[in-house]
């Protein structure tokens, strides 16, 4: 089985994929097979203060509730936009799953050329979403990810990552409003029955929902004017069902898009990870080349920090 983790600033989404054929208990040498069946997935709060053992117990408990065995895990792949947690998660994987994780970082083959001026500036989750969207739906397409930040990622008809837009998420916008207004109380973010609110709660919900929906559709209208009317628009992330249903342009909501992208990238890197260590040390050539803005689908190293999600 394959364990995938998408670590965001607010939530971490986890999933377990099984091979199409029946998994063989205790067989850790069958990693070459594809993982096509998602057998379990969870969404938990990202906690930077949690220790290795606390995360280990959490993951083991989730596996236990789903009646999955940690010993069956043949590989782990992680997309993280929270660098302080990378070391913790690496230790969790090695200690509790006896497996070295693959992080989506510079040097990893994605199969998608990146047209950013500095490809290493693109958040790992954005590339993962783009890879999954093009694999499942083709291009051109726009992926709207409703996370801590809302990102709009554009993919060409050739499968090139073109770039996109980053704006504050609806949760951040709501928090800023409540923190800076003494008499406005925190409300649930939801679609109100009417646009015209007749109570303070109704007015706040209308402003948050329809105001953010206007932001999303306004940006999408401009993106589609550049990419063309045939462009597909899909949404993912925690609030994707809420905003996606009201949008004029979002036609598909795929809650598990990032998990699918992690699975795809793992399989594209599986052969190199199975290469014997002695063979790797014997070669005089460097590892996979850095991702070029006009070339191959690898992520290039840079000192620039990843954008928030």
C-alpha cells in the first residue's frame, strides 16, 4: 500500500492507496505495481508543536480505525508547505512505518514542465494538483485550491504549468474582519438564504460568501480570457464544495485531487527509488537534472521560500 500526505498550514490530508490486485501481506517488494484504489482518507489539523511520537500515535490510530496495517505500507510520499514539520514527519515515517518518505521537492520527477521564472518558488501542493488535474482531465485547465490561501493554477493543453494567482483564503479574510471589528461576532461561513441580510449574522454570511464568490469568478473570468473558453475549471480543498457550487465557471469539484497527484508522482519516481544504493554511489553522473522553466518536469533547487497555502 501507498501512504500519501498533503501537509497544509491549516489541515493535513492523508490517504492510503492499495494496488489494483489484492495486496500480499508483508510483501514490501511489490512497489512497482500501480496504486489505483484509494482505500482510506482523512483530514486532520496541522499541529507544528506535535512531536514525532504524537504524530506516530495519531497515524497509527487512524490506520487502526480503518483496519489497515502499518506494516503493509510499501511507500510514503509527502507534499508539505510547512518546512518545520518536514523533519518530524520524516522521523515518523522511519520510526513507525519503517519507510523513507519521498518529499515533493527539488529533484523529484513530476513529468510537468514549469514555466515559472523560478520554478522552485512554486508550492509543492500546486505542482501536485496540476499534475493530477492534467492526468485526469487534460488541458488547458485551471485548478482552484481553497486552502489557507486560495490558489489558481493554470496548465496548458500541452501539460505545462504556466503559473497562476494566489490570494488570501476565505478563512483568513473572515479572521481579519472579526479581529478588527469590536462589535462583529464570528459566524459560520456558509451560503445564506438571501443576499440581503436582515440580521448581523446574515449580513456577515452574505458578505463573506458572495464577496468571496465574486473574487473567485472575477479572477477566473480573466484567466479564461487568456487561456481560452475551452479551458476546464475544477476546484479542490476544504471549502471547494461550498464555493464551487455557486461559481459560474467551476464545473468540477474534486476533493481528493491532491492525493491523486501524490500517487501519480510517486509512481513516476518509483523506478529510481528502487535502484540499488551501490549502483547510485557508483555512477559519476549527478541525480536527475533540475527542473527547467522550458524543459523537463523536475523541481529546481532555490533558496526562495515556498508560498503559503
